[in-house]
């Protein structure tokens, strides 16, 4: 009699895991699309306006989705200062990334951004009090070596775009750590709305000085899609983490490198050089290993 409930629970866990992977894969498929739109607009419009569209579109579309269901209660948070700090880190991360895309290829930007999970591991020690053993520390250091291979700072010409992506990855790591502090006390729709709040307020205040009317209807559509896709990605990632552990879904995020390479080549004629592929492979391998060790640690309570 006891075997049926156990089997049912196991099957439910498997189904939830598959749902989580599915949501993450949808999010990963949309990431290069959003970045392609941002890079295309950067050739014609002020970067400040592109960042504004990314956050304001996200905020308005998500507000229209959630306000009818929950009303103004959706803005109620148990830790407003942490929410504000989290929103600011996302603003910094996306802002630096969009600025970097004006000079960096999609594939290169994606590759350097893959250091974010490694930075989360490093920062989880002082900020979350977690234990990180020598194996994961070694993986973090190897991953950063991969980033240096891509950036290749030679003292004469520092790769400003790649360094901005690294700042973006660091800010995104802080965003993820702050999200960990809030995910158990605030609702997912509250988290999604606050994600775009700081960026919406700051960029909207600056828009009178930078705004340019879209010249074609396709440009107008692109600005709308930029925010809508950005909000959709955040929603899909949160749904993925509701169904499956981060250690299971995290490795799938590296799949965006495929989409970034394809779209970068089709729309901009960019293709990563051999050193970028080497650095990307090192970062991805390090990130996958860290995710694997996170899973082992969760199962065995092993800090190594």
C-alpha cells in the first residue's frame, strides 16, 4: 500500500522538474531575441531611451497583467528597502548590458554574462553566510580565467564593452542574492513588478532630455516588444524556479549562446573568434560544475 503514494510523489516531482526545465528553456529562447532588438535599436536611438523602453514596458505590461487580479496589494512588500536595492541592481545590470551591446557582439556579451552564477557563488559567502568548499572556489577561479580570455585586457586597449558586461553580471549576481532573500516572503508577481520599478522611475525622469520619436512603425513595435519580452523572461524564470531547483534549471541558461550566435551572425554579421569560444567553453564548464556541486551539497549537505 505504501508504494503507490511514493510512486505518485516521485512522478509528480519528475513532472514538476520537466515543467521547470520547459519554462527555463522558453526564457532562454527569448533572451537573444530581446538582446537583438536592443542592439538593433542602439544603432538609431539614444541608449537611455532603449533602457527606458526595456523597464517601462516591462513594468506597464506586468502591471496590466497582475493589477486586475490583486489590485494595489500587489505592491505590498515585507521588505521595501531590500526590494528597492534589488530593483536598482537589475537597473544597473540591464543598463550596462544594453550599453555594452552597442559595441560588443551578442555571443561575446552572452559569454561574459555567464560569469553571473560564479559571482553568486563567490558573494554567497559574505552576503548569505553560505559555505563554499575548495572545489567550487576552484571552479569560480577557472570561470573568471575564461572571462579574461574573452576580454583579453592587454593594458593598451581595455575592452570597455566586455568590462561593462562583467559589471552587468556582477549586478545581476547581487540581484539574484537579494531575490533569494525575498522569494520566500513576497509573492512572485510582486517581485516581477518591483524588478522594473527603479529602472522605470529613473529613466522616465530622464526621458524629456533624450526621447526621440520612433521613425517607423517597426521601431515602435521593437520598443514595445523590448519591455514585453523582458517582463516575460522574468516571469518564465520565476515560474521555472517554482517547479524545479536552481541547480537543475541553471545549466540550461547557457543555451542562449546558440541563439545569440545565430542571431548575431544573421542580423549583424558577427561571429565569435576562436579565443571567445575557448573562454565561453571554460565559463560554461565552470558554471555547470558549480550547479552540479550545488545539487550535491543540497542532497548530502556537503560544502565542498
